C-alpha cells in the first residue's frame, strides 16, 4: 500500500469533507425545486401534459419561495451554530474541570498543547463511570475536551494521554466545527420532516366534493414537504456519517504522531469498547461526537450497507491500524 503522509491525508480528507458539507445547501435548493415541480404537477387537473409543461410554473413557485426557505435555513443555522456549546454541555451533563480538581488531567492536556503550539482548550468532566471522551467547540474561545470520570480513573497516564491527543487532533483539524455544522443541517431536515408529519395529522381535511379547494392544495403541499424532508434527511444523514468516519481515522493517526505511542491509544480504545455508554447522553447527534459511539460503528447490519449509517469505523479496525504503526 502506498504510504501517504499525515499532512497529505489531512489535506485530502479536508477537501472531501468540505465537498460533502457544500452539498447540504445544494440539497436544500434541489429539494425545494423538486417540491415546487411536484406541487405543480399534482395540483394540475387532467393528465397527458408533457413533463416540460410544468417547468415554467415550477420556476415561478421556486423563485417566490426560495428567499423565504433559504433565509429561514440561514437564520436557523446561525442560531444553532452559536448555541451548540451550551446545547452539548446541557445534553451531556458536563461540568468544568479546573487544575485544582485534577492536576493529572490538566497537566496531560497542557503538556500536549505546549508540544503542538496549541492554545489550551477548556476541560470538562462527565460524572459517569463509563469510558468515553469527546471534543467540541467552534473557535479557540469555546474549544473543549470532555472526559468521563470512568475514563480518567480507569486508564493509565499513557492511555489517557492518547485519548486526549485524539481529541486535540479533532480540534487541530477543525473536525469539531465541521461536525457541528453537519449536525445543524441534519437537524433542519429532521425538524422539517416532523413539522410536515404533524401538519398532515392535525390539519383540517378538505370536503370530498371540493377536491380543488384550498384545503386540498395545502394537504398536497404538506404531503410533498414530508416526502422531500424525509429524502433530504436521509441523504444529509449519510453525508454527516461519512464526514465522521473519515475524521476518526485521522484523529487516531494524529494522536499517534503527537504522543509517539500508538499502542497506548490502541490499548485505551480496547478498554473503552468494553463500556462506552454514558447514561446521561440520550441524543444521537451529540453521542456521535464521542471517541466511541455505541451501536453506530461501521459493521454488522447488512454488511457494508449498514456501514453507510455508521458514524465511526469499527473499533477493531482502528486498533489494528494503530498496532501496525
């Protein structure tokens, strides 16, 4: 196998991830146009019209609704993007960890940051005996490494250093910012699907003898919105998972380079795989940030097809690669 340097691989993965991320707004625009076209087609009485006949009318609807949809998505994105730190901290129950609380952890993080010329991130702790960790934040002011009490107590210094280095690599490579953006976009499609579904359930039904009334048009529109939102959520989720899988391998490689001890991280991952479940974390979008996402590895369900929905590569594969360094 051809050797590829870490910097080269970082550049390749960053380019691929940016490409995937750019597909999110393209997906919004494409699905909006599909909705407009299908709405015109289903709302037109009679049949036998060529497909091209609906395009001018679809264009009119698209031009009218695009500013509202894209504006709403943009506002939603900005709010969710800058509120992510508080949201993640609330979802995980994490608390700040100061030097006086645990000098061992603080010194490990500080020494690694000094060796890499990085500004030291905040350190949080989750009071749970399971073993897991994650990095979060969108800039130097908010970058945070969060460790569970279990991972601090049950790993030796070399293993814990490897885990911290893995999370610092996520910060150094801007993985955390990219994942936050992808989580926000997936959340937009999820909310649109839920709103459409609720409208279909509770919206007033049109009278049977008045199929062309306003209520019928609204029902068609919301049914289409539900279908389009589900399709968008499906593809957006696949994109998010693909971004996450690529980044985990890079973070493992970065930790091996940072600590010069890849076997320590391999040993830590082996211990983490035995008990990674943090009870306080119930949101799947937040759980994917962790070094190990229980039940979401690329293995099992229908072989490779199941791997499409995995946020992390198989931990056995990660351990095998680290032990070959």
